[in-house]
C-alpha cells in the first residue's frame, strides 16, 4: 500500500492538500500495459519478495487511472490489477506515471485531540512504517460500479484496531492529499476516549490476534512526536489538521 522502497525522497515530491466534500469513485476496467508487458519480471520480483516474506499475498487490488477534483468532489476511476504488479510498480520507482495509488486512511483522533497511528508489523509489505489504519482498495469495496472508500476505511479500522462505527464519530468530508504517485483520502474518525485509552484497547486487540497487522502504536500530539517512518503525506495531513483547528470558528 502506501510507501515504497524506491520512492523518491520526500523533498522531491510536492504534496498538495485539498478538502473535498465527497468521493465519487468507480471501477472502470481497462488493461494496464505495465502489468501486461512486464508480467515475467513482475512474477520474478514477487517470487523474490515471497522468499523473504512468505506471508505476502498476491490478491486483486484497485489502482487509479483517472481523476479530477471539481466543485468539492473528487472524481476517480480505478482499474483492477494484482498486488504483485502494484508492488513492482512501487518498488521500481513508480515507473508508470499514468496511474496512482489512491487509498483511504482513518485519522483516529482521541478526545484529548491527540492522534493514534499504527506501526506496521514485520510480516506486512510496509513493515515498520507508521500511519493511520489504511488498506489498498480491492474487489470487496466495489458495489455495482462504485468504489466505496468510506466502507474500506472502516473495515481497515475494525481489522487493525478492533474499533468500529459505534466507537467513532465519522467527521464530514475528506482531506485529499496529493503526493506524487500516491493519493491519500483521509477522514477524521473521532473517538470519545483519550488517545492513551484508545491505545490500551487497541493493544489488547493486537495481543488477541494470531497475526496482527500492527506491531505497536504511536500517539502524536504535535510535530515533536513525528517519526522518520511516518510518510510525508501523513505528517502533511497532521500539520494541516492542527492548522484548521486553530482557525477562527473551528
């Protein structure tokens, strides 16, 4: 999902944040030439990754091939591919600029205003990275022709943390973070408990899982809590969110 070994350094990627009222996303299948033309290389690359991490799963995922923002609405169209192709594209420097990895994140916010982020476990494709609950959209997020990132982010929140809709207030709108080959669609999920109380609940959930996606948690109250393993689109969102909170009338 979000990060990649061959990604450009943060200072080489322009990050733009836009508030949108809603997402209108569809599955509009089309061939992905990169995945077709480099199929043998992709298979060899994934086999090598699997030798190092046998838990990697090569399932179906969605990748964005068209998007626009108009009148407060993010419009986008996805094609379907396999995770091996997405990983190769990512690890090889996002070598096809015609597609984007567009995914949702749930910005888990405690009642004390602090945010809770997860540390990805060693068996995942993003081991060690620190970010909000998130996941690459897949076929289970498609309803008719629509791609449901709102449902995706709640599923990922539930799987990773054990929290569900009854525990959270879903804030209106999304912050679209345009970060080069990645587009993070971030929605604030407000909890009634403090960040420390949330961490206690989530750590109990992690301890009860056989193979949890998260290895640990981080509480972020200010830029002093930033970590180099937090992707630039996450820290950019947090700075933006804190700035909005201090605006008159916020």
